[in-house]
C-alpha cells in the first residue's frame, strides 16, 4: 500500500509494508524541485535514516530498474 500527498514544496509518497511475516518500517519519499529524499525509521536505533538523491541520480536509478547487469551512462535523446 502507498499514499501520495502534494505539499507546497514537495510530492510525498509513503510506502507501507504489508508483507508477512516480518514487516519493515514505512518508507517516505519526498520529491523536491532539485532532489529526492528517502527516509525510513531505524527502530533498533530509534533514528530516521535519510538518503538524498540528485535528480540525475534518480533518473539513473529509474533507468537501472529494467536493465541487466553492466555499466551504463544515460545520454540525452539525440546524443550518440
């Protein structure tokens, strides 16, 4: 299950783990104009872990999800 909310400066997506038997903490993704943050509570340490991705890193991650093992470089359309 997931939720999507549109705040003033970001789109916020929350991923809720509904799997069994071991559930992970919710993951919150915030998409800003210049970066994307991913946050998840580390219950063992009672601290929120945060990762910040540039838009270029996010683009590369999206492209990588459907590719086989290897090294790649994403280039703008029309660039050889």
